[in-house]
């Protein structure tokens, strides 16, 4: 009986929260600065990429919200030397779920602090090798079960700070991967990515 009452109270609380929440949809995109980290990773440089997608901002109180959405984002790394350029481009569909605290600074302008987990799945990518005058070689199918391929599933945590100017958004953040995406034995490779994005809420 007590369990039924508790479930009823939790259900009523969820319904009240859902009814009182204000949901805003929009679009967001920007620039990524990605790299890999781990025990087997050395001499990698930042790779410039991009992110774009649909966002959902769920305000459940005046200063608090859940920020989520579905984004196409590129990660990976780039290695440069005098006679060799090597790039790994990993493409993901990513779903973040962040708690956001919004602080008013002036009418119509709020600073937003947000953090939370993300989950991502690899949908494509490539490796490209440029060897000076000898030409270049590009290989796709970067995700798979092979030792030189990556596991498609990734997850981690992200944090950021941004600003809302009415419907216009500016967001600066960082995603820190917690999942080893390498298939090789005794290898530990994870994603990390910083981004700067602009958005618009409808």
C-alpha cells in the first residue's frame, strides 16, 4: 500500500512538472576543436570540425532547465609533421542531457551554466594520409570490429557556459569522453572535444 502511494505521488509530481515545463525548440551549430586522449595516444594535434543539430530547452522553473537535442558532430585528431599529414575524422550522432542554471544579467539576457552526460553513436568517418609529393590515401569505414577501427558507441560528460540574448544563443563547452573506443587489446583511447556554437530558439 505504501509503495502504491509513493508511486502515485511520484507520478503526480512528474505530471505537474511536465505540465508546468516550458519547452523551446531550436537549431544550433558551430565549430569543434577535437582530439583523442589515452595511454596509447601521443603527438596528436587539434582537429577542426563542426557540429549542427536540433535543440530542446525544457524550462521547469524560472532559472532551471534541461537542455538536450540531437546533433551531428565531428571528432578525431590530426597529426602534422614536415613530410606527413594524418587525419582521423570521426562522425557521430550525439544526444546530450544537461542541467542548466540561467542567471539574469539584464532584461532579455541570461548567462547559462550547464553540465551533464552525453551519449553518441558513430555513423561514419575516414582516415586520410598525405605524404608530401607522394600523394594521399583515404580510408573510410573507421568504425567496426577491427583492431584499427573504433567502437561506434561513445559516452561521457560535458560542461559549458553560454548566454541567451532573447531567442539567440551563444554556447562554449567541452565534452570529455569516458568510454574506451579502441578495439585493440591493452589500448585505451577516448574522445575529447571543445566547441563554440550559435543557436536560435523558435
